[in-house]
């Protein structure tokens, strides 16, 4: 039996472990491997099994091969989080998923006080770690630092948050294409949603689209900025994987049509070069004076450049042309800051008014806020709006939330 270990380098933390079984191809033969996933959570690990889907393409790299895993400060950024690897459908690519106090997930039941899971999707440029867990973790709390972790805040307000990194971001290594593609992101999100549902005992009859006795409350899905476009496409494709949809700072615009790449070019993909991210680009979303301190903005830039030192290469953006709010049939919250330059009120109104009929819809505008509402001084306002929407809703005759 071969043991493969994922280690976040440079950690001074007492890391704990749990096991996941998955399949890899070694010397042309399928082998069962015990994978120990390391987490900075201070809770005991629980064995949780999952079977991967075999495919012709196998990936041997892990989170330890990413800039986040290699950097000496990587473990500090992950402090307080449970770190999981979920194998993508089709090619088994390792997807990094982050949770909090999630070692022993609460199982689905007909309980009004059920802690409902929610999956968070980051945007175009930065990993979920700086975006959703800025200054989080017990070590910083003990040092008197103020957390801006949305993961911690949503957990405090009664949700069980998870966040994932798309391929080539943060803790998820690039695949062989070295690019990020919308349809591939959608497929990976579906895989993680199914994984969350299985962990929480919510996977009854998901394949036929009919919630069963064990599917009392499927995970909610939140996407920010360009991640909101991915979340919307997931909801358009299927509504039986999610219970609620949150489109936060969505950059959807019905007047924008993304062009296709040219069929022929004399420039090979390898000549595109690597573009470095900068501290200025990390802080460009903070535009309202008094909404965030220079120190906090600088700490975001510092964390962002550790997780994503180079710009991810998005390709085939024409796939976003499939966005159609009328096909979204899940209960949906549209939320943005009133001064968000990427999500102007005109476009948000267009998005909201064209959502599919027959399900709850809520439109929330936060005053004195721009694109990164969840990182600003008024973060709790945003967290309360999201948690309230996810936890409440119209009931059906089958006694499950939808």
C-alpha cells in the first residue's frame, strides 16, 4: 500500500490528519491509495471516504506544489481551516476545498436548527483564501487582530461554509491546459457540491432531480464577481444540486458578448508569457474612503500575492454567452454594493427582473459599499443578509427548503 502525503510547507502548526481513499494509475495499473489530508483545524479528524472517477488523464501534483503550499506563510493563511482535496469528475484533478469546524459534518435532518452548508466561489483573479479567509484563524485572534474572514462570520451566523479554488488558483494546481475555462469550472463546482451533499447526508435521489427523504436541504451556492457567473451557470444547468443561489457583485451584463478565440494563429500558447499580479491590482477594488483601513487592504494584497503571484489565464470566455437569468429557477439573492463599479444598479436590476419565476427572489443593495463588500468594515451587514436568506425560505409540501 503506497501512502501519499500532502504537506503544507513552512508550517509551524501542529497539523492534524484524516484519510480519503482514491484511485491513481501507477505503472499502468489502478491502485488504491490512502491519502492523508493535512488541516490546520484544531478538531479531531474523522475518516471520510470517496471514490474517484477513473479517466485517461491523471494528475500527480497537489496543493503542496502550488505557490500557497510552497510559501512559508501558507500555513498561516490556512490557520483555522479544514483543508480537503476533492477529485474532479472526468480527470480526477485535485480540487482544494476549505471548511471550518467541518471535520464532523452535521447530517441532514428535518430540524429547523440544521446548520446549512454553503459553497463560496471566488472571482477572476484571487483565491478563496485571501478573498474569504482574510486575517482569519485562532492564531491571529489570540494576537488581537481583527478577522475579516467571511467563512468565520457565516459560521458564526449559523451556516456551514465551504470555499473552493478553481484550477490554477491558490491551493488548486493548474491542469495540463494551464488555463481556466468557464465550463470546466461549472463541472468542478458540481463535483464539490455533490461531495458536500454526501458529507452532510443530503445526496438522496439527486441524480433524478427529485429531493428524497435525505435531501432536506442541499447546499447553497454563492459566487462573487466573475464567480457569480459560474454560480449562475451551475444554477441554469441544474437546480437539484443547490437549495439557494447568491449572486454577489455579479458582473453579468446582457449587452456584453464575449468573442471566440480565432481559429488560427501564428503565436503558440507557450508564447503568451506569465503576467505577475501586483499589490496595486490586489487593492484596486477598495475605492470608498473610510470603508477599509490601509493596513487591512495591505494585508489583503500580501495574502493575495502569496496565493496567486501570477495572473490566471482565463480562456473561452464566450461560454459566458450562455448566461440567461430566465433559466435560473432556484431561490436567488442578488446583492451588491451601491457604488460597485463592476455591478451597476442598472445591470443588477436587469439581472434581478429577468430571473426565472416561481421561486423566492431577493435584491439587496448595501449602502456606502463597493465591489468587495464582504471585506469592508461593515462586513457583518453582508453576512447577515446572506445567512438570513439561506436559512429562511418558502416550504413545499415535502417539508424541505427549496
